[in-house]
């Protein structure tokens, strides 16, 4: 691009880009600090960043679709009715971690 523009265009672009990056970084830090520390709903501090856990009420309020999905995954799925006359209904598969390499008898 320096073939078509003078050197000062490249210098100005570099300076603008540098200061824009600094501004963006500070904006993200300030926004993040507000959301984690200073937000009135979590003041004095949301401890999820330390514990890795958030209260169900907080998740329900801030991320309702995620909360609904968690509830759907936690509730047992309704079993399909066996057809009438099928006297040999198959028992449900055992519940447990799939693909576990641990032997419970070991």
C-alpha cells in the first residue's frame, strides 16, 4: 500500500490502530468489572468466578433459555408406552456414566 500512499498514511494508521486497541481493552475491562463486581444485582461481588457456581435464581434471571434447557435435561424423559399385547417389554437401560473405563468391582 505504500506504493500508492505516502509514508505518513501508514504512520497515522498505525497510531490510530494502537490507540483504538488501548481504548477497546479499557472498555472491555471496565465493562467486565461492572458486570462482576459493581452491578447492583450482584454487589458486592459475584462469586461465580471463584467457585464456578451460580445460583439458580441468578441463571434464571440472566439466561432464561439456558435455565430452561438445564431443567429439561435434568427432568426424566417420558417413557414411550409399550404397544398393547407386547408381553415381553424390554427393561430400561441402566443409568450411569456412558463410556466409563472404571470397573466398579476393581
